[in-house]
């Protein structure tokens, strides 16, 4: 076993715990992200609103993926099939 395999094995219980916490407190995290985005947007005098909203959206999406992680599912988001 390599170093990375050892680290992955030791971090697996923490990953499961974080996923459980994300399921329990996801709404609080989303609310905190919105509050932080609002404060930053006001401090920058709305010069970077689009970037702040994009970053907030990505953070919320990551939180949702973490909270809805299946035990046997594939890692990462799955894209819907494209239609020609």
C-alpha cells in the first residue's frame, strides 16, 4: 500500500461524518453562505456581484453533493445525456 492509500483509509471515517453533518445542517450552511456573500458584495460595492454569486452557487452545489452522497455511488456529479 502506498502513502495515498493509507491516507485515504484513515480519512474515510471523517468523510462519512462530514457527509452526515452536511445532511443535518445543510440549510444552516446555505444560509451562512448567503449572509457571507451579501456582506462581501456590500464591502466590494457590488463591483464583483457576478463572481460572488457564482462562487456562492458553486459552494452550495458542493454542499448538496456532499450531503446527498450515496455510499456506493460514483464520485463527482453525473451529467445528463446530451440530445442532438
